């Protein structure tokens, strides 16, 4: 059954929930990267969780949060407030999980894999699409022109960002890998 705006519970809209999830996703991703860098550079204490000698990566926290929010949404009636909370938890869980996407592909690989950043950009773009899709339906010709200009600017930015990440990878990649090795227990 498709949920139309008329059939949805009073007080929440999917685009609003997507914006909440997108905001939580971006904030969590940035916070995770900053915390990992601070821990690895020994500027803050090691906050990693270990089971024996095994470091439990934060992608596992994200997977468990995704399972929990999915079960919560499926099994209990949701109020508008709880839907907003679920959207925020979903965004946090997605960020924790996709921040280490490269480790899904290359178990035992470095945290700083390019695949993780690429995955985060794709997930953020999909969330942004759903967050703003409702407003896309009411585009006028003026909006369409602005959309094309923004799309071109975003494409140019993506190319510049890619080039910069390659350059930074060549300059700092070995330093980050060494930092990761040195911070291991």
C-alpha cells in the first residue's frame, strides 16, 4: 500500500522525515570522522570498544541501530514525534554504517578507504532527493533553470572534490595509514 499524503498519520510528511534523517546522517558522519582522527592522533583517549582483542567498529553500532529502528517502526504504532525520532536514529545509523563502507568491501582494510567516502556521498544524495522531492514536483520554469545551474555546479564541485581527494590521498594517505597502524593496540 502506497502512503499518500492523505493516508499518512496526521503530523508527519516523508520529505520532513528525510530532511531529519539527512541532517542526522551528515552530523554523525562528520562527528565520527573527527572522533576517529582525534583518537588516532592521540589527542583524546581511546574510546574504541573492544571485545577481548577485537575492535568493534562503529559500522556494527549502525547495523544494530538500523535493526532496532526497523523493528520499532514495524511493530509499534508511531506518533508524529516518534516518527521524527526514528528518522533521526535512522540517519545516525546510516552514517555509522556507511562511514566504514570500505571495510564491507575489503575486510581488514584501512578506515580511510575512498569507497567509504563515495558511499556516504551517494547515501546523502539519495536522502537529499527524498528530502526535497516534494518541492521538485512544483517546479516552474524558473526553478528548472536554477536546478540545472545547481546541478552543473554540483557536478563541477564533485570533479574538484575528487581531484582534491586524490591529491590529498597522495600527500596524506601514507601518513593516515601510519597513524592508523600506530594507534592499534
